[in-house]
C-alpha cells in the first residue's frame, strides 16, 4: 500500500478525551473514529488489526474442533423470557421495539439463541458433542463506556458454545477451549493468565478469566512469577487426548493467579518473592454452567437406550475488539505502537527520504515491489513530507520493521533496516534486508 493513497487520518495533537495510552494511540494513529459514547467506526489501519486478531482466534477455534456459524445481532425478547434472563439483565440490555410492536434486543451474548438452534436440530446423543462459535458484534449499554475500544458499548466478541451429553464430556470441552485460549493469545505475542472467576449473569460454577498484564489494567491481579516463564506456544494440541488435556489444564491452573476479588493473601504469601502484584486486562472469559439454559429452554436429546439427555453446556468469550487496545497497552513506547508481527497492520514500512530523486525513487520502488512479492504486505511512505515527519509517523503506526531509503544508501545500494521494538538499526543490501525480514524471528 502506498501511503500517499492510504486513508490514514492521523492526529498531530494528543486527544484530550482519551485517558489511557492505547486509546490515545488508536486515535492518533487514525485507527478508529468515535461515533457515539462507546461506539466506534474502524478505519483501514484499525480494521486491518481487528481482522488479523479475528483470524488468529478463528484458526485456533477451528483447530480445537469448534465450528463457525453466524448468528444475528438482533434477537427476539421471547428467547430471553424462556431462560428468565430478559428481566434479570437490566439496563445493560439495549431493548428495541420493531414496527409491529414486537420486542427485540441487540444481543449482549448468545446463550439463548444458540440453545434455540440446538433445540431445533439436535435429536440424538450422536449429535453431541458440538461446539459452535461466531465472531459477531455485541451491545452492552455500559454505564461508563471508557478507555476506547477496551470498554465499549458495541464491541466485537468471539463467543463459542459447547454441548455435551454428560459432565465429563463438558469438562473436556471446557479444557479444549482453555488450551485453545492460551495458544490464541500466545500467537498474538501475549501471555494471558487464566484466573478463577465469578460467573455473574452468565451463570455456572466453573469459570476462568484470561488476563494479560498491563499497567492501565482495570483490575488488580496477583500471579506466580513462574507462570510468566511458561512457553505457551508449545502446548499440546491433541484435542482428542482427554487425559493429556486435563493434565495440561491442571498444570496451568496449579500456578497461583487471582484477581483482587479471589485473592487470598495467606495462600499467596507462600510464594515469597515469586508473587507478582500487577494490573490486568480481561481478554477472555470461559464458563461451564451445566444445564442452566438447556433445561430452562427444553433442549434434550435421546440417549443410547432411549433415555432423555439434557445437554451440559459451556460458553467461551474472547474480546476481539478489546484485544486491539489491550495489545497496545501491552506493547508501546513513547514514540507510539509496537505491534507484535502476527497482528501488525502491515509487515514493514518503507520510507523514501527523498521523493522525486531518481535514485531514491527507483530503489524504494524496487524494495516495495520485492517486499510485496515476498508477501510482507509493506506500507510505502511515498509522500513528499519531511524526514522527521515520516519517521515520527512510522514509529506511531508501529510496524515491526522500517526500511529507510536515502540518497547515500541509494548510491551505495543499501537501506537502513530498523527493528521497531529494539530500535536497532543496520545498513544492509536489499537482498540482505529481504532475507532478514523473511527469516523466522
Ligand atoms: C462467554 C461467551 C460472555 O459474555 N457469553 C458468551 C459469555 N462472557 S463475558 O465475560 O461477559 O464477555 C466475554 C469477553 O468479551 C469482552 N468484553 C468486552 N469488550 C469490550 N467492551 C466491553 N464492554 C466488553 N464486555 C466484555 C471481554 O474480553 C470478555 O472477556
């Protein structure tokens, strides 16, 4: 993409309404535009990151055996009356009346709707187990939407729903999601810590929040330093290995990790100086709630001996749009965003310091073409701006690599390659630069 043609409405001034760094940087880098309190448009740079995050989530859900569907954002109130949550949900639910005076709502979550789908189709124990997920916008009329996309009113969630014939099967489904979550966040360069959690309006008695550490996190958390040293990309992915998966889950839940509400200072004290107190952001939350919705809504299937089985269910959420902000909270510096490569909006930035100079134009153009051919999806700053403005802009946008073409290098046949995270710079030939960027990090 040529920057001269790219819609990137960056801001020079720091927006005063934004209280935390990710919100400020998202506005400054032209990623989102607020349309109403807690409601955002996603502009090209932000949309690219959102899509990449959603794709990693999707791949890991699919790998675990979950199947993607797409349910609507608008739901009939009737379904929620069946589960008893229509009145319980209170003011957080956006209620709508259609032209026929039918009561509708903008879905804050989809337990009822997916249970209705199962009820319409599942007949036998052979229809189980199933895990259905979608990536869809939700609406929660939060009293105080704040911190940009981190606590929005409209936000993108991945929500999965599992159905099993018995509690043991449901536990296995829960464990699959548990491991898939650790892998999903690790692929984004995040270490998400599973913590026992309360279940609130979703219900049930087994639940974990997945929390990443960041100074501006909404909750105080405590964690065993040893957990932070675990390599989560090496997790077992044989999702059919029931015992192996349980062992892995036991290992990760064996580390002390708790939010403020669940923190037990007496137990934590045993960790000595391994206890880390920090702040955290909840990026995922999983629940096992048994037959709460299936029983209330009359979902049952026939067992092998003709008996009636009421499926055991769980639900599993990831805050896809929240992750964009959370990633920035976890990875930025004074100059701007520092994207982990897996979610970066572009793979590399090319800066032409002297647009209009024949040698610089030719070299930058060649580099841009070769990066594209190598699948690196580069952003080429071909604008007639000052060098200072270009450097500042590229740092703000936070692509993993910057390749700088100037008159001296153009003569020598070299580019300056800057690693955005470390700031390290080297002069390399085009071949060597390409080899460096395509080598596994
Ligand atoms: C699990 C999936 C649920 O809703 N039902 C379906 C269950 N869980 S949850 O914890 O309430 O939400 C799941 C994740 O969504 C993100 N999230 C938000 N993101 C941005 N703005 C919000 N207002 C918001 N509320 C929830 C969180 O990441 C949460 O873990």
